[in-house]
C-alpha cells in the first residue's frame, strides 16, 4: 500500500503523523512511504532521516494526495477548522485516512468524508480497552498536555513549587489544585508532585480516588450526589445545571486557597463544562494561575481566552490551544506509534486493509466506509439510526 504523510496545515500544529524511526518497519512490511517535504521539520525530524529510513520525499501536496492509497495525518478534516477543507477537497474515493477527525463535533466534515467514499478511522474513537492501549492516541496526547500544563503554570507563578530551606528562611510549597482526574489530570498531579508542590485533585468519579492518591495527591471529596459519575467507557458523564451549580459552590473554597489551578475536565464530543466562574477567579489571591487545559473545547473557566494568556482580577489565565504540539518531538513519537499500531491491526499479512466489522477496535474506530457514516456514536450524535438498522 502507498502511505502518504502530508505536512500538517493547521496553524500552530508542529507534530507529524510518522517519525523516521518507524519508516523501515512499514517498508519491510511491503508498503511504500511518501513524505511531503519538511513534513517533520517543525517537530525536529529532517527530510534526510525519512529518506534514510526508506521513504520517498515529494514536494507537491496535490501529487502526494493523488498518489496515496492511505494517508496518515495528525489533524484531518474536522480537526483542522482553518485549513481542513483544502485537504478534504484533495481526498478521493477508496482512500484510507487515519487521523484525529473530531467527528462528534465536526459532523459536517464527517458526512463529507463519507459522501466522498473515503474509509476514515478517527483516532478519537479508539476504545478504552487493554488491547487498544498501544493505539490510544487520546491518552498519549492527554498525558503530555497534563505535564506541559503544569510547566506553564510554574513559569507564570511568582512562587517556586517546592518547600525550600534557605538562609533567608523557609519557603512554603505552592498549592496546586487539579480539576479532573483523567489521564491529563493524573499526569498533572504527578508532575506537580515531582516538582514539590502540595497537590490536591477533584473528580466527580469517586472511583479515581485511589489513582489520585497513587501519584501523591490528595483527593478532594464533596458531598454531591451524581447522576451517574461515569459512562460505559470510563469517561466522566455530563451532569445537569443544578449539579454543576452545587459543585461550583463547593469548589470555590478550594480554588480560593490554591496558588495554581489546572483545569482538565471534559466530556468527549461535548463542550467542556464551565466549572470556574468569574466570581471564583475574583476570590483567588493576586498572581495566582489557572491553566485551562481544555480551552480548545470551550474551557472550564468562564474567563478563558483560547490561545492566549490574560490577566483577570489579578489572576493569570492561560488558555493553551494545543499543548502536545509544544513538545512536538516526543508527541510525534508517541502519536506515530499509536497510528502505526492501529494500521498494523487493520491490515493483513499482505499489507491490505482488512475490515472486520465484528472486531471491537475496528468497528469502534471506523468513522465511515462505502459512502456511509458507520460509527454508531457518531450516528447517534447526528441523529441517524444505528448501523444495525441499515443492514
């Protein structure tokens, strides 16, 4: 199969979908690898390294798309609102696309992919099961976002994180509060703890208490009854307005006493819930810091500005749009391994695409095929009947 790796066109995106170290394995499996010139340069991977691995370099993007049978991307149509339409126009029927596609929110682009006859696999849809751990791109990138979010906070906080004994006296450690204890939140807890901060975390799912404690953080508990804390895939379930209002009242006390708040709470395919109100920000000490890791999903803080760092009521609010891209070298390594593991799972010994629609990873990740949206989660979001009803 001819596999193409385009240069990412989304503004600010420095990652690449395949790193040079993984090219030989694809070539040895019988695939031909085409890489757009300078596709990996922003992440620290030079063209010569791809060529040495056995890839061919192409300077013309249109020719790359026209030649490809399979395309690996970081941000495909739907996950690239600024430039994704340009790539959508280059895709043709019977091509296979593997990328972040944001199908639960970018439904028009998902339908266009289906209408064009593209077989598309969405990295956001990989199931959270043990067999798919090596393919779980969301978790890979979430871990990096949690790590980098803490570093952003440390850079802006006018205090040091650890307890320090000096000749001038003892310096107290910073207090870090993490909202959400998914992969991002747990990595944020672990990173802040390693840096010497006093770390606490909150999540509506009581089951994660042990995980929070395992990385050295204190689990904050509120006396709030939930309407089902998590869904069948282990993600936090969206709560009603009454619950969020009561949650905010309890959380305000903890936020007021914190030097740093790392906000990571999100529901897949939905806008992030607003958990930090303007009044809560006003109650924080001057020069405190909030890092809204889910800013690109609307943000957990009502005052977040996506892609900007602003000061409101004396508090520094950081709204990063793409934290994994800021550590693009390692983010690309992790993402490329996820993509190639998924592709290996989807192809047979001859290197041809093998669609087993009775196999969980395949059926969960497949967004569209043969002119139809095939994923039932996406179909439900689009108010379409389940695929079973179409057979």
